[in-house]
């Protein structure tokens, strides 16, 4: 059985930070200066949820991320191993999975998924380069580039060779939309199978033949842009076990290229929270299924949520039908996606959710099959990290929403979301804090996701259900407060929940 998971190697790992114990963590969130607009309805629409973006955070560490809105073209480099030539139909199939505006016979293409998920705000095309023949067998390439566990190559050398070959007859300045000397992003597709589905005569200790997103960190070149951000995967990942064209893995990896984290735990983590699946598998950045959740869409700038400011009743439309969600913020909220809050969405098994709620994806639970309100606890507070040339550093939660990155020969100051569901071993925040976690409506006293439980229809809230932090304190690491120490003195009741809308009432306790 092929697992469609992929590891996101975060910027702090690339920079060589081993764990959070080198940081002197200071909480400065109380200094936020966001002033919510006046409202007589007890709620308002947040017009600008991303005063800075995931891409701004990545660039502060000299990484990169693709823009989450706009229209652009991404370069695709097919790399052929001599003992696994691409099938005659491979490039046509790859073009369909990447570019087809109508999707594939099985599901969406990468382009059509993100056009729909972003409500038409992101239109990506993919230009497939001529096949680069590397002149090595899969075993030879692994022996040469894949055996260094301490400093894994992650496909960088082969991608660099393929890019240089492409540059012989093509310009790359058109792929540098940001004009920063780096190609915005590269999709590299190798012709041999991945090492978890094929019995190679070697043990792939570095996961060389797998699917992942990474950064090459080459020096930028404004005349002939070099590459930095890329994802690397086998051509096999574009097919289902039955041979149908499938973009699930590409969609997940492209989410990383936009800046999104994994929402499942890394198997390499030594944290006691390693077995914790906070979202219950049912999310594109968790189990590679369904659409992106409301937090992901808000962080990518695709939705302008309704924000609760006082007691009120709010109608929540389906997330699949439009950019609609509700945020219940902490008292010190900075007015952006990158802070701590609860976010509410109306899930429906329609649109981009329909397939995975009807047909069980290999190795994953079936998606939610009925409409319901999904409640997510988000801790996307950003940390300002300062590293000295010796590798030691300090980190503190960012005050406000102004980024001021800086690099000298003596230190680097950059920014990263503190909490993570994935790389707990190197988390900036405490291990027990997760970036995004699902509140299971059916289990107020026991968190099933600590036992690797799957979310299901019972995890969603329905008409007649109520929520308060006090009643569901088991889902909050600090028990009676949010992670930042603040109380959340609201009760939420749902009087109606259907395919068309949900009605939520927020009452102060």
C-alpha cells in the first residue's frame, strides 16, 4: 500500500537548529496594537487577514514560497533514470494531472483544484521541460547522491543538472516572478518508482526516492535565475493503484510550496506528542484528502472571515460555496491569520470534498459524509528568531504584525510560525502546542486524536450542539485557557445546520 505522505523540511531545520531548548522564549503578544472596527452587530468582516504572508515568513529566512494569489507559470523538470524510462504516455499524463482545467477522470488536476479552492484567486499553469536523461540507473543515482544521512542531497544535484540542461535552450527569467534571482518554484519528477512501493537493492535511508518539498538555497542570479524552492516526486505518484490519473499528492506538496505546514506528526520526532494527529487525518495537509480547511485558506489570503466582537448570531455559509468562516479571537488578537483563535467552518461533502467523502482514498478514512460545523483551535503565533554566528539564539513571540528581518555576518533575525503539528523535535513553541487542531464534538472529555484516532461525522457539530472552552478543555493544552494564557469566555450554540447554512449564536459566559 502506497502512503501518500510527504515530509516538509521547515526552514529552521535547514538552518541547523536541533530543538527548542536553545531558545529563551518570551511572550510579547500582549503588546498587539490591532484595533477592531466599530460594529453594532457584534461581529465584523476582517478585510485583510494577511498583513504579512507565509511567503514573507519564508523569505525572512532566505527561503521562498509561491504566491498564494495571482496567475503564474511553474517550471516542471522530468528526470529520467536509464533503467526506468518514462512511458510513452507519461508526459501527456503529467500535463493532464498538472494543467487540465476539467480535472482528470478520477478527480481534479493540480491547477483546477487550486483555482477552485482559492475561489478563483490562484491560477497556476505548469510548463513541462523536455525530458532530462541523467545517464544513471536509479541505483547509481542513489549511490552517488542519496546515501549521506547527515547532509541529504534530496534530489538537488539532479535537479540542478536538469535545470542547466534546460537553460541551454531556454530562458528562466520568466519563472522569476518576484525578480529576486530565484525561480519561483520547480516541480521535479523522476522516472523511477518511489522506494516505499518498489523493492530496490538498497535501503533508502534518506528517503531519496520519496515525495517532499525542500529548498536548494542556491545563490540568487537575476540574469539567469537559479532554483531554491522545489518539490520532488516519482512519476508513480500521479496514478492511483488502479492506474487512474490522480493529483492528491501533488496538491498536498503544492500546499507546502505555498507555505503550508504538515498537519500530521513527523515520524522522526522524539516528542511525546509524536502520536498525536490533531486534525484526525481528514484534511489536505494531513491525510492528503478533502479540501484545505478554513485556517489554511485564511492564512493563504483566500477568505475574509467574520470576526466575533461581542454577543451575536451569525449565519455561516458552506466553505465550499464561498469564502466564509467565523473567527472567535483571543483578547490580544493581532487581527491576522497568524495568531491564536478559534475558527468555525461549515463543512459539506460537496465540491472538492465530494470525492473523498464518497470514495475512500487508499490508506485514509472516508471523508465527512454529512454537513456539520468544524471547529479548529489555531495557534499560528509567529516567533521572531535571532541566531548568532555560533548557532545559538533566542526566540520570542512577535508583537504586532510588523516583520523586520535582518542578516549580518554576526546574526540572523527571521520569522516562523512557532507551533507545529509535525516537526515537534524542532518546534519553536512548546511541544504540547499544535498549529491547528480539531475539536471533536462527540468526545468532550477525551481527545481521541491523542490515540491516533480518525475524525468522522461525529467530530462535527450539528444543530442542538453547544461548545465552550470549559466544556472541551481536554483539547486545550493549558486546560482552562488558550495557549497564550487568556480565557475565552464564550459559549457557542448551533440552532440550525444544513447543506445551505449553519446558524451560530455566541454568548458571553
